[in-house]
C-alpha cells in the first residue's frame, strides 16, 4: 500500500498544497483512505463472511451481511487510522512506512488532528451502524477491537515488549466474533475456536514479515521478536505457533464437519511444511548467531531477518508471509463452502 502521491502543483515536503495554500480534495480523500490500511481490512473481511455463513448454516440476509461488512470496515479503519496517528513518529523512521499519509515527504499530506478526527468518526459510524442495524453485541465487540488495538497493542505493548504482536494481534481476531454475533446475537464456542485460529496464525504471519524488515524495526526501537531474538529462535517459534494453529483449526471439525476437516488438515500440512522450510533455511545459514539490537546497536550478520549468504534463507520469510495470507483465505473459503453444503456434517 502506498500513500497518495504529491500533486504536481504542490511543493515537495508540504501537505500537498497548491500555491494558494489549499490541498486538492482528491489528495485529502486518498490520504484519508490510505490511513485506514485497506489491504489489511481486506484480509479481516475475508474471515467475516465465512463465519456468518457457518453461524447461519446457510446464507444470512444480504442486508445483514452488508451491514456487518461495512461496520467491520469502519471499525478496522478507525483502529488503523488512530494507530497511524499515534505511530507517526516511528513510521517516519521506517522505510516500509515512510510513505504513509502522516509522514510522507517529511510533513505528510494529512495533518495529525485530521487523522485523529477521521479515526474517531469512523469508530462512531461503526458503532451506530452495527448497533442499530445488526445488534448491540456486534457493535460492542467492534468497539472492543478498536480499543484493544489502540490501547493494548499500540500504546502499551508495541514499543515495550516482544510479545506485542502475540497479545496485541488479538485485535485482528475480533471480526469473527462480530460476524458470529451479528447472525446469532451471541458468541458461542465455534466463534471462539475461529478467534483462536486467527490468534495463533498472527505471530507466524507477522514475524515472517518482521524478519524481512528487522532493520526497520530496530531503527525505530520497536522490539519485534526478530529484532531481539536470533533468526533461529524466531523460526522455531513460528514453527511452534504453526502447529498450534493447525490444532486449533481441527478443533472446529466437530462443528464444521468432516469435509472441512479434510481441507483444514491438508492446508495445515502445507503450512507446517513451509514453516519447517523456513526453519531449515535459517538453521542452514548459521541462524544461531547473536541477537539483534535496539537503540542503534549493530546486530551480527546472522541476526538479520533477510541477511545471510543463502538466497533461500533471504527469501524464505517473505515466502511464508505470502503463503500465510493464501492459507488463511483458503481456510476460511473451506469454512464457507462446507457451511453451505447440505452434506458433509456429522
């Protein structure tokens, strides 16, 4: 995802202003949309609809599906926007995030107060839409996701603990609870299992990305696990979480049925094989080297997330990262398909 490009009439390093000091409306709109991190929201919504199908054991009303998707989009957009507002100082230090709307060209295309107001408005819109047109439990769960992401992950953990993404990643699990609650008005065991699946999926998914961008996080003093641990330790934890995630997917079999179970087992085997591949690549290039550093301390070459002399070792983390997205999409597609089938249940 890239932030809006500066217009040709603007002055480099300014808020995309024209010579009269005004910003073109298109620049502002594109920047506000970019703050919501649409590509992340897409992945969250991939989990919502299959969950609703499973809760209904069929197709819920199209109106309810649309309300839940729009409400979920607004809630996720609110959390992501306020995250960008809070993290604008470290976003400016990291190459991967340096083109976000609040920091691009050194000054951004959006003012901080505008981003904060936009995030609050999106959150209020999500609450009202879900509460009035679905139910207030789904609205409360969406609000809980926003608050958890802002206060637990962004403010409390992200800059202080390597467990940031393990605990804070729970915010990204709430869409399945919102979708289930929108259909049933309750949160029952299958929804909790789906929550656990995404909770356990998040560390392997994100740590693989963080291995690639370890230097970025180290430069910003953010203690992501690949910054403070050896690549070998990170790869081994990814492997452990992968096994736990697959076990969680199989815990849904009694409810989703044997066809889902076969598909989940096959997808899980695929994911675990790739996690072993990453572990083998890291171990094969001397991944037991020293730890990464914070505060500008140089890390040994073996601690670099994408360093090392082996081409396989340098590409393996991003290979797993991209595979993890495909895996989650296919897993929830299996949930959706089997929920609609008239057979295949216990």
